[in-house]
C-alpha cells in the first residue's frame, strides 16, 4: 500500500539487514531511485489529507508493462522502421522526454522534418503519447511566468 518516505527507509533498513549504511547514506539513494520511478511513471505521489505528508504508491501495471518493452520495440521496428524504433527507445530510456530532446537524440544525419512527421505518426497511432499531466503543469508554470513578465510562451510537449 501507500507509504511515506520514512516508512520506506525503515522497510529498506529491515530488508537489507542494515548493511553498514546509516540513514544519512540511504536517503540520497532512495531519493534518486524515487525520482527515476516518478519520471517513468512507476511511482505516484499523493497527499491523502491536508497535511504536508505525502505517500507514494507503486503502479504495478506500469512495472509489469516493462517486461513487454522488448516485444514492443521489435513490433515498432518491423511496422514503422529503424528511426521509429529509435524514437521509442529514447522515450523508454527517459520515461518522459521533451520533443526537442527526443528529436535531438535521434536526428543524427537525417532530415529533422522527416523525424517530426514520423513522431506525429507515432502519436497519431498511439505508439507514443503526449504527457498531458506534464503539459498542464508546464502550462501553469508558463502562465505564472508570463503573468510576471507579461510575455507569451509556448509550453513544451513531453512524450511517454
């Protein structure tokens, strides 16, 4: 079930037999692991009440979906080609990635416009999908910035 960070640390200390690490050494490792899991949507953060305490829940469906990633990559390679497979691989590598970063990593020598069209095709056919939660959060941040500076800015699209 959902756990708080201090409960996760206690659980880890008990399961590892406290292998010579103090809580001060374990926390940075736990924090980094949780950040990666959040980025890949394997972990969800919730605030169950009005307090500042947050609980974390592992999404087991997303964890089990990772077992099918090799078959998914193979299907995309066969159906859409090598560049499409590379786009998917970069997205799987980062969990969520901006369009700019995705195209930059895959572009290499090929024309950028072809990659953008391929990305649009993968989104249209639901191989990749825009991360609406991240887009909404990014839009809120941009609105706050633009309210302060009175400038219009476009939000960055993330894919997952």
